C-alpha cells in the first residue's frame, strides 16, 4: 500500500510538472509573451527543483519523510498558477511547484529505506517510479 501511495504521488508530480507545456500556447497568447519569456516560465520550475533535492534528502534523513514531503505546498502552488496574472506571478508559482516537488524523490527514497529490507528496495523503488522499472536491479 505504501508503494501505491508513493507511486501515485510521483505520478501526480510528473503530470503536474509537464502539464503547463500543454497550456504554453494559450499562456503565450493570454500574457502576450514571446518564446524566451515562456522559456523562463517553464524553466522556473527546475531552478528550485534541482537545487533543493539534496537539502530535502538531508532534511528527510534528519526529521523523517512525513515532515519533509511537500505535496500540499506543491498542490497549492500548482493551483495558484491558474490565478497568475502576469509573468512575475507565473514564475513565482512555478518556483513554488518546483520547491514542493523537490522533496518528492528524496523522501520517497527515505520511505523505501525505512520500510523495506535491502534486498527488496530496488523492486519497491521501481514501483514508485514506473519510468525506472527498466533500470537494472541493484546488486544483492
């Protein structure tokens, strides 16, 4: 059950991460943006997402995954994206989504490590991230 919940969260994160690209043509038109400014909006997610994964993993190790996992904050930032009224607020919302999602993978790893034997971990982790199911199994 734990793996299904983690996999669902990771799936939602992945969907949320890329869904804005489907709306990009409409956002460009509504905000009268050029391709460069839309690129800034799209990349705003990855700035905090990349920078905060290591600190999030460290915090999950110190305080536990439940206290670090930020799906609620990520969801709020994602919902606020629909309320954005200009380039600044759109970038701010995407930074919020990236910040919230940065903790997902490190905290999922922490949950798997805490709940499964070392010989089961590779298979359990593959269950949380279907794209990783083709990865080779770690050495026993």
